[in-house]
């Protein structure tokens, strides 16, 4: 049994002493640094009222690094409930400990690392050894947050991201869940997300799309890029083939393809993508179609730039701006008695309905303006997204 410290002295273990020289050299543990610098730094220790002591009497760590087994026992049951492949440790210390350490390290010229950093690293290694999971400092599956003030912890399980493309074959569902709709109302997000949530036993899910189409617009052709995110998943080893099969065979008006696991940076990538899109629109006329005038109007729009002020139908939730958009081509596919079908290829972000109806002059030029009579879109489909410059 070690003797008590002399009055007026403070104990420092070799590890905490060595940590004060953490920036000196590489390839050494802090325990080794403590032994190496003891001969040269011992005088300063005594002059400032410190003495080398056992870990449990250390005025900084209080034997913290001897408690890894206890902390593992605290969290092991919850660790066993979650599937993960990589791990990272974070921590919270009381302010007194951090200030005490900072004052001690100032004696030796602030050349060290702090206790949080060493704890995170060393307990991370310990957990890796006990669980057989690799450490990941950038994007771990599981982050263990230890609160050393109260001997408590929190597990943060990284979201699962899956990339894919979807087709929306119905004209009555939105892309994402709306706040004013009931949870039971279908959306592209819920049709994919509910199945994915069940597979991963996740808390929630979110769909991140590369743009969006209106509720009454079908998304056909090669599909729209999306990433579905499931938060706080219990399971990670899920079959994307099964997810695809279940969604597609559900016959809910959504089909998905090209699934692969993704990450958070992919969300930024697809949301920032800008690709031309091709549309097929059925146009309603007030009377009989003037085929010659319609072809003239479509030819005048082809290859031209238009200017669109934020449409009236979305002006309450979007900034009132005027946007310049390129109309690559407009062609007539079919003409009926009072309807026509046209094909449009336009720059990303073009409001196609307003390109046709003019939106009370907020889109110039428009098909209505060039044709000379009011025109309306009866139905609209996205038929191709030109992701490869085609």
C-alpha cells in the first residue's frame, strides 16, 4: 500500500506526465514519454509542487485509464444489439480536469496532447481489440460517446445511404412526405423508405432526390437519381436486390434500379447535379389546333433562351427571381382535334408548365405567347434525364 502524499503536493502519474510531451517525437506511448522525460523534467515537477504517483492518485486522470474494462462492461450489452464494422470513440470531461491538465502542461511549454485525445485513442484501441472491429476516424459506423463526468455513454449509429434511380408511374403521389399529409399517404419516399426501414430496423428515413417532379408528373425513362437514408440502423447487412424486388413487385407506382451503397458526400453530389431533361407534354387548346401555327411556335422556341420569373404557383415558398433557361428543342409528336403532344428538351430547373402557359407573362417567350392563344398542359411526363451528355 502506497503512502499518502505530502501536504501541499499533487500527484501525477507517469502517463499524464508523459502526455505533457506528446508532441515530442513519434512512435512512443505517453507512458514511455513519462519515463524518458522524468530525468530532465523531474526538477520542474518538484519546484511546482508535483510528485510522480500511482494512477489512482493522479490529480488529472484519477486512474481513468485503468477503468477500460469497467466502461466496456457498461456498453457491451448495447454494442451486441447493433451491427457495425467500424468504430470511433469520443468523450466529454469535466472542466476542472481539463483546466488542471492545461495548468500542468503549461509548466513544460504546452508541448503535449490533452487527456481527451489520449482517452479517445486508447479506449478506441481497446474497443477494437474487444469487438474485432476496425477504428475509422472519418466515417465510422458506430461512435461511442463516453461522458466521464457521470460515467455514462451514448451510441451514435451512422446512417445507411443507398443510391439508386426511381421511376414514378403515378400522377397522384409526391416525391417526399409532406408535413400536411397523413403518414398513411403514399410518396416515393415512403414507398421506398418504409421497406428499407424494416430491413435495417432503423429509426427513420429520408429521401434525397436529384431535383423533383410535381405530384401530377410521371418520372419515366431512365429514372431520377436519389439516395435513401436510414437513420440509427440496427442492421447494415441488407440485400439491395431484395429491397429492389420488394419495392418493384409492390405495384405501388414506384420502381427503383441501379441500387448501391453510398455515403453522405453522395447526397451533396446528386443534389448539386444539373442535367438537361426531356419531357412529353399533352397540350390542351381552347379550340381546334392550328397545326401550322403550333409548328411555327415550337420552332421559334427551339434553341432559344427564355426568362422565367418564379411561377405564381410556387411563389409563396420560393424566392422571387428571374431565371434564364435554355430550351434545347421543342417538337410536335402528335396533333389531335383540340390537343397536341409535344416533346421538349430543356435546361435543368426549367418550369415546363409555365413554358407552355406563360404564367400570366412571367415566362417569356412562352408557347402560349408564340402560338397566340392560351394553352394549358393536360399531362406531363419526364421521359429522359441526360446524365451522360446524350
